[in-house]
């Protein structure tokens, strides 16, 4: 089993921003998203 530094739950705007900030701080995040594409729910509105 692979270990990760941080798991970000949700690939919407906040989750992607959090993952980007974590990368800038030298951590390796894994973004967990329920759908096949990032972006959150805003494309459906």
C-alpha cells in the first residue's frame, strides 16, 4: 500500500486550490473525487 502526505476530499475549486497550496509547501496531495472530472458541481449550473 502506498502512503501519501495528504488526502484532499473533493476536486472542486476549494479542493484543487488546497492541493495546489500543499504542493507549494512540498507535500504530495492525492485528490479524491466522486466524478470522473475535476471542477466540482459548477459546470451543471
